[in-house]
């Protein structure tokens, strides 16, 4: 864990190292992923079945790639009523928030007489990648599937690995609650390839969303352009800005909630109070002794954890903007006053009783967020990721007379004669119909 103070002479170089020297995710997998994708593209179901047996230790035939409705119902029956209720609370809140995101079409007539506009259209088909095994997150099923449904996507295909044939029943229950009926027991780069290129059993999709390991991330990178993707997800991170009015143990737990994701996760505390920082560090050490995922959280905290001491809260926000975190907590008396200075964060959590963990499950806004400082230019998953825009123009003779000559001039300037003639031929015809008096 790194402890830095903005008043120290070497702070800037140490902070720059913090920004640039984070451990890279996973090993180099470009070549193996390319081979897997080529195999799936060429051999279809046969490759999927062979790769599933190889990587997930699950012999499977093409007929068994998809979960049946009966299997989904059986899995759902294994989930307690209390968990199903919690799943429904989360789903309803996610639905409500994303319904309010739906954009309106645009149409207007300008002073040249041209009618211009833009129409939002949902994608035809979307593929959802859901991690399996230890990293099985039913909440991510809801966060990926529900916005797509709200956007109006007609077909959702979900791939989830089932190592040794094991599936978390809550994952299938979440898919059922979100309205996903096409679910395949396939994971890894081969699942991405199947959704991108299609096989005999799995029809191709238009966009692939959802997190995964290094192989999945690289596969999404390689199929991008043939299909759309949401993002290349990196390790998760949180920045907590807190003052001495906060409970040190609570802040420590907020940091560890991020650290327990995996060894590459990054948790950072920024505070103007050095004594409070020491108390939080001590609380982290105490909680690590009893945390169930202590090995993972300890490695993350030791490798990537940071505590930054600032002159004041405004300087804390300046550092947070440079970190551009996936998650930003403002655990202070007046979070709204600080939030107006925030420019770069995937999601912000305002106030001492609104931790990031609420957003992971039942807050409403999406928890699929930009990682690895990409919040500088990217946003979290939303209905916009499942829609596209078509602009349109409509104009009659009068409008063409007003704006057409400028188009002709610009086309000639670019050396594109057919472009110019496409417009000027119409202008000439109009001139012949209405000769000058």
C-alpha cells in the first residue's frame, strides 16, 4: 500500500507512477485468442464443443449447448424466496432508471426549408457474456440484460461458462427475471466468437457486452468492427474521498469491497486528515484478518492500494479527476458541493450512507462502468449502448435552390465531380422549369 502526501517534495513523481505503473491484466493472450476465434469461425459447433470440453471439463454436444426452459425453471426453484425478492428489487430499480434514459427522436425544419432529424432505433440482437465459476455475478446479468430490453432489443443471447457442469442457480434466475430466454453453456473466447460470427446453433449478434477474463477481453477486442462491443474492461477500482467525520471502519470496508474483487483491483483513499488516514489503514488491517476473501483483498491492497493526504477536499477532487476512477465515493458532510467539481468518474456515490456496494446491486444506475482511467472519455453501460441513431433529411426544390450551390462549390473544391453533378443536374433542371423572366 502506497501512502503519499501532496505536501511532500516527491509527491508528483510518485503520483504519476501510481497512474502509469499499475500491473497489466493477465498474460499475453493475443495469439491463443486469435486461434480460438478462427477455429470457431471455421468449425462452428464442433469447435465450441471441443473447446468447452477442453477448458471447462464439460463434454457437450451441439444439442446440449443451450439451457432448456426446464433447466432454468429447476435452477430458479433452488433459489430461496428471499433471494428472488432481492433480485426483483434490484431488477425493478434498474428498469426504472434505464427507462428514464430513453432518448426522444428529433425532427425540425430549418430556415432553408430542409426538414432534418434523427431517429433512435434498437439493435436487432445483442450477446451477453456472463462470467461463470468463482466470478459468477447475477447482478451483472441484470445490469447487462435489462437496459437492452428497455431499449427494445429484439433478441438477447447469453453465454455463461459452466466449469465441470456447475452453474450458479441465481445466474439463471437473474436471466429469467431479465427476460433472457436464449442461454448457452459456453464461455471464454469461444463464446465471444460464437456470438460474433455465429455457429450452427448460435445465431450471430450485433453487439457483445459483459465482463470476462483476459481471454474474453482480448476476444472482444479482436471481433470489434465485425460486431460492436461495450468496452475492454480492466481491473475494478474505487476512489474514496473522506473526512474525519466518517467512521474509519466503514471507509475501510468500502475500500475492501473493491479489493476483494480480485488481486488487480485498486482501492484509493484520499483525505485531508493524516490522523484519520492512519485510523483507516489500521481498520483495513483489522478487517483483513476476518474477511472471507482475505487472500485476494490482501494482495490487492498490498499491490495496488493507496492513501493520499491532501491539503483540503478540493485538492482531493483534483487528484480524483486525474485518477478518473470507475467508482468515486464522496464521504463528506456536503458531497453535492464537491460533486460539482468532479469531471471524470464512471459513477459517483454521494454521502456517508450511499456506499458503492449499493450501486453494485440495487441503486438503479448501471454498475458496468469504465475502468483503467477510461472515465476520462467513456461512460457506463446504458440504453444508448443498445440503440443507434439514423439521421434523415428531406427537402424540396426551394430548399435545394438555397443550399445546393454551396454543395456544388465544395464538391468541386474537393475534386469530386460526380458529387457536384449530382446536385447541379437537379439545379439545372429546376432552372429550366422556372426560367428567369
